[in-house]
């Protein structure tokens, strides 16, 4: 792996966002026996996977010749990312997008040992097999065309993210309103019971 430009890192991010969406949506769709669009965005993209792949590459780029270290750093980096992302998303949206609470050796349901060990396996697959082909494919695209493509995808991505945040906050307002109404109804019910 060479040192990459910011444009190449962005290309890697979007490619792995899309590949992650394909894999997870396929697994969940097969499991539920219906088509499921995974993630909180409308488009075919899961930012956690893109960010996870970038974190795996950054975490392991300096030890890529030593498979054991690729695995170890491939466990550590993405696990930290998964924990922080899960905690932030729950704090912001008041919804858990994944929950490992039923798994052994979990921390607050954001991460678990099984998932973390799997991140290590994915890191090896990414570094040893997948990324070299992605790297070659990106290198074939003239830099100006790549920059224009990245700019276009970034604009679409930002619009999708803004829309997802708006919907999530609108939904949170409705949930807060529903909770308030339920509380008021409970108070009325208690008052009516005491009045009788």
C-alpha cells in the first residue's frame, strides 16, 4: 500500500460504504426473507463500513507484512470505532442501530468479543485480498475524473445525510410528543381514579 491522496482515501471510503451496504443488506434480506435497506441513509451506502475499512487500512498499513499484527490492530481499531459510533448515534438519535446486549462479553451492547474478533478476520481479508484490487481499480482512473466523481458522490452523500438527520430528529420530536401525551393520560387516569 502506498501513501494515498485525500481523493483516493475518499474513493476507498465510498467503495467500502457501498460494499458494506451490499453485504449487510443481502444478509439481512435473506434472513428476513424480504428486501431490507440497511442503515439510516436512503442510498446504497453504510458509512460505518467505509469508515471501518479506512480505519482498518490506517491501523494496519504499517504492519501489513505481519499477518498476526494485521489481525490484532484490525481488532482494536474497528472495535473502538464501533463503540464510539454506537454511543454517539444512540446519544444523538435516541435509537440503537445495533445491540450486542444478548451476546457474551459485550460492553453496553455497543461492542462484543465475537464481533471484535470478526473485525480482525475482515481486516486480514481486506488488507491481503480485497484492497489490492480496489487500489488498482482506483489507480486506473485519471485523477481529474476521479476528483469529479468523488465530488458528485460527496454532494449526494451529504444531501442523504442531511435528510436522514432531519427525519431522525422529526421522528424524535414525535416520540417525545407521544411520551408526553402518554404521561398526561396516565396522570388523568390516576386523577380520575382518585376522584371516584
